[in-house]
């Protein structure tokens, strides 16, 4: 209940500032107008179309980026050959701002869905890889010694010891990846898209529909927060040994 109080205060201040005449109401519409804009977008069905497009891109891009990041993170974290071969390259690419790669992606892959998914996956890959690499390289020695006494199967060691022991780090990386995916879906939809929340905000900015622009921004933020909340709940249930390491 108390967590709603700051939100209520924020909305009231927003409404008061917009209606005070201190700022241009057209450029900074009050909360009531933005709420009405959301209602109209819902009634017309336009918001659902944009939300579905953006969510689909986030889920697929997050999945692809996380799978690649987890795979390479485990390999570079446990196998010296992969660490020496790939880690330096990944460290260089990790320094690139993902947004700065968008123009190059457009030149290479165009403005279709493949380009958007690649951009999201590229950005998600690095936080997942870094966290997985750290987790896999810091597995307690006695875990591995116990595994050697119980089985000679390399596959079982990876599935029963290395992967579960690295899971808290993998989950942390994927949680960062969720936030990154929502940032990148917005950016990727600004370039040549015909749907999605990024497209909605871009068109709203060109037509000076600030109510729709802010509405799209709020919906994107709420979707990101809801996705993060569901992700935490799901991973705690699926991997109970992670415990309370997430907050």
C-alpha cells in the first residue's frame, strides 16, 4: 500500500505542474490527458498491436541473446582455450554502445525483423556472457572434486554441477538482459518499423502528439517492470536454490 504513495504524489505533481502554466501544456500534457490517450489507444486496438509487436521482439531477442551468452559464458569460464580465444574479442565488442551498432546493422541486414532481433540479441549477449563467465569460473573447487568422485561423465558434470552452480550468475545476467532488451526494442523500432511502441512514439513525436508519446513511454516502462517482476518470480520457483539473491 505504501509503495503506491510515491506514485500518487508523482502523478499529482505532474498534473499540477502541467496545469499551472509554467510549462507549455502542448509539450507537457497533464497526466489526465495521457491517461485518456492510453484509453483511446486501447479502444482503437492500436496499442495492442504495438505491444504485441514489441513484446514478441523482446522475448525472441532475449532468448537468442541469453542462449548464446550462457553457452559462451560456460565455455570461456571453464575451458582455457575458449577463454583465451574468445574473451578478448568479446571484451572489445562489449565496449561498443549497442545503440551505435544500429546504423551498421541497417546497412548489413536492412530494416526488417532480422535486423531488429539481431540488435536486441547483440545487446543482451554481453551482460549474460559476463555474468555466466564469472559464475562458471568461480565454482568452488570442492564441488568439482565431489563430482569427479561420483561420475566420470563429462556431460553429467556440466549438467549436474557446473550449470546449477553458475545459475545464480546466469539469472542475474538475464535479468540485466531484460532491461537491455526493452531499451533496444525501442531503438530498433525507430528505424524503418511499421509497428511497435518505438514506432508509436516516433510517429507521435513527428505529429506533436505528446500525450501519445508519453503514453507509449509509460506503457514501455510498465511492460519492462512487469517482465522483470515475472522473471524474478519464475526463476525463484524454477531454481529454488538461488534463494533470495535477487531483489
